[in-house]
C-alpha cells in the first residue's frame, strides 16, 4: 500500500474531510501505518502531504492560515480532500 492509500483509509475511518500539515497526530499515524524510514517528525508530515499532493485520489481543498513549524509567522497550509471521482467509484 502507498502512503496515499493509508491517507484514504485513515480519513474514512476517522471521518475526516481534509488532511493538512496542522494535524500532526493524523499525519504521524498515517506514516507509521506506511512503515517509512524517516525519523524526523517534520519529514514524516511532509511525506504524507507530498503523497496527497501527487495522488489522483486527492484534490486541493484550499488553504488554512496557521503558524509555520517555527511558530513565529503565519503561512497558508494547503489542504487536500478526497477527489469527487474517487467518491463516485465507491458509490457505484
């Protein structure tokens, strides 16, 4: 299974509408399920978000304004939602 598959599973299990870097516990859970080798927490989060960005299973869901990793400035964090095409396949 890919990271994108694990993202989809966790989103459906937890009833999440979007995935973004500001939800580190969810990102870490997804990465642990994947069994990746990265050890730094920010690298794990980046891997999950990058997988959502590259996967056709997800589409861009807008931005959330929040602090960056340093906590000193606000930036726009991209969010990703399950694609409508993916939802239609599950229903039919």
